[in-house]
C-alpha cells in the first residue's frame, strides 16, 4: 500500500454543500490537529451558514470556483490534501439544463487535477454509485469497483467523466489520488430539492408529498455521517489509485421511504400526489462495499434507517429558517417540470 503523509492542512472544495459541510464538521470535531480551507462557489446549493458553529480558527472560507486555475495555483500549494466535493449534484437539474454539469463536474475536476499534478498534492474525488448505471428492480446483484461505467443521466455521465479523468491522471501523470463512489446520502443540510428533504419540508409547509411515477425505483441509503467517516478513512489509509465503494446496504423503494416519512409525521400512507417520473430514470442502485470494510474495518454506525429518518425529520422541523428561503423557488421550478 502506498502511504501518503497524514493530512493536516486540507482543501475541501464544495465544503458549503450538503456532504461537504457535514464532512468538514466531522473532521474538525474528531481531529484537533487538522485545519481546513473550504473553497466553494456558493451556487444555489451552497450555503455558508452550513459552516456555522465550527471550532474558531480551525477553518478558512474562500469564495471561488474550481474552474479557476489561477486561484487553485495560489491555494493548493499551502495544503497537503485536496478533497473534491464540488459539483452540480441534482439529476432533475441536469436533465433541464446540462451545461453547468459539464463545466463544474468535468472541467472543474480537470482543472483541479492539473493543479494537484503541478503541485504534487494528494487528491480525493467524491463520486457516486450512479456512474455504474442501474440494475433491474428484482435483480439481487450489486455493483463492485470492477463493474463497467454505464451512466444514464447528464449528471451521472458528468460524474463518470470526472472519475475517468482522475483515473487517467493517476496513471499518466502519477497523481496520488483515490475515488469514493457512495450511494444516496441523507441527513441534515441536504437541499430541499432532493427526495427525502423535499417530502419532509412539503409536509412541514402545508404542501403535499410528491412521488415520481409509482415509486418503484430502489435507492441504497446511507446516513451522511457514515459517508463522511468512510471518506476520511480513505483519505487516511486508502491505496493510491484505488476506487472504494461506500454503502450501508439499505435498499428501499421510493414508495417505502415515502410511506415511512408519512407515518413518522403522523399522516396516512396514501396522503401524497403521484407526479410525472424522471426521463430515463434509473431503476435500482446497489453497491458492494466489502473492500472498504475489509481493508479498513469501516462500517456504518447509523444502520437504523427509520431512526435516521426520524432524526432528519426533527432536524428540518427545528431548522425552518435554514430551508424556508429556498423552498418556494424549488417548488416553482418543480411545478414547471411537472414534478
Ligand atoms: P450539493 O449540491 O449539496 O453541494 C455541492 C457544493 O459544491 C455546493 O456548496 C456548491 O456551491 C459547490 N459548487 C458547485 N459547483 C462549484 C464550482 N464550480 N466550484 C466550487 N464550488 C462549487 O451536493 P452534495 O449532495 O453535497 O454532493 C457532494 C458531492 O458528493 C458531489 O460531487 C456529488 O456528486 C457527490 N455525491 C452525492 C451523493 C448524495 O447522495 N448527495 C451521493 C454520492 C455522491
Ligand atoms: O445515488 C447517489 C446520488 O443520489 C447522488 O449522486 C446525487 O447527487 C443525489 O442527488 C442522489 O441522486 P438521486 O437522483 O437518486 O436522488 P433524488 O433525491 O433526486 O431522487 C431519489 C429518487 O426519488 C429518484 O428515483 C427520484 C425520486 N423522487 C425525487 C424527488 C425530488 C421522487 O419520487 N419525488 C421527488 O420529489
């Protein structure tokens, strides 16, 4: 195993988004000797308030874009590790307007790779199970790190492209990089456009829950803190050049997840609207995460999905000021797309 020096001064791109901000909080709370610089463009999905309450003096915020090569050249040499969370992350948006996904997800990753190659800095790419495409609803097989890439949406194609650039920069330029592909995350600070927070905030704001199609699609859910702990273990102990799959083995149909939310929020199971499905929708995602479990002994800590959902409902109920301002704009956009 190639071992890089332990990270102490980390550049986290996209650290004002959902997973990035949870990761910054996780690392700073568990590692008193680590300093983090967050680089974030603060798109509609980024919120600087996601970083409120972090230990003083332990992080610096830089407002900027991962496509800005000059900015990267000034920032990156002062760090020992770069972890890239920055991306456009929502499938529905990628179908309506793919251009920005090509720019931020592909050109952005390319620009970061060029910079870490110039400055010989350790790099970790945060990616998704969606690069492997889907399986049939009733299939029991799971994707492994050796499965072929077969992305379906503009978003997943852009993430697959970015992963392939990382693989090429490892092999051709010797960049010391790893990749993690995780399943669907849920938890605090997730934008209200995404499935679970959208339903919770619909019910909290007097709207009706919205299920795409018949809700047969299967997603493999993981608490965001478990993805953060996995990424941190990979950054600390990962073998350079390797891809690690991160999953908590929690496959659920969208309909079952919605039923749980409705039940936990005191509603009848049929108290929702069925709306039009996503064009080209992926049927089932499922990942085999044996490798990271065997290699580092990583395992998810939050394996009770219903308890995790209840905590997430409580968080959104207690943080209405956090989501209220983006809720109306999100719902107006969905209304135009018939979702
Ligand atoms: P998010 O949309 O909540 O946050 C993305 C962040 O990146 C935002 O703060 C945004 O301002 C920033 N950003 C976007 N473009 C940028 C640019 N060009 N330069 C600098 N900053 C930019 O996304 P998320 O759900 O937290 O996802 C983070 C990463 O994890 C993404 O790469 C995503 O593909 C991947 N991922 C997400 C999930 C999931 O379930 N949410 C699962 C697997 C992988
Ligand atoms: O699998 C990992 C991926 O998970 C990440 O790479 C993406 O960044 C992240 O957004 C997520 O993608 P999905 O498309 O799986 O998540 P989303 O929350 O958009 O939708 C989950 C499922 O729920 C999907 O089948 C569509 C459906 N859905 C979504 C919304 C917003 C509904 O039924 N109703 C809704 O209102």
